[in-house]
């Protein structure tokens, strides 16, 4: 699925150190607003310092974001049937 719009917000970069591997990680979140009669807003993130630098997304940029929607199904817990 794709959505096209304009970047209206760049949220603070977050980062940390992986407990499993000990390597550093960074993620940057952005808010994109569509340019339709009824605009929609979507938040998405870019993971990895290299990708954040490569894309260099800033407020006002017009872009198309491709994404997949994955629905997970979990069977009800026995205690949910009470």
C-alpha cells in the first residue's frame, strides 16, 4: 500500500543499545498528511542511523511512503471466556 503526502512533523530521534547484541540503534518518526479533500495523517518511522541520514526527510517534503499492514490473530485466552 502507498500513501502520498507532505511531511508536517519530524518527531525527536530515539535511540538506545540492543540488550541482545550490544549495538546502538536509532529510529526517527515522521508525520505525513495527505493532500486530499479530507486530509489524513499517518505516523511512520525510519529505523537505522544510515537510513535516517540517507533519506534526510524534513518538514515540507512531499513524498510517497510504501508500507504493509499486517494483522496478527491470537486465539482467545481461556480466561477471556469467563
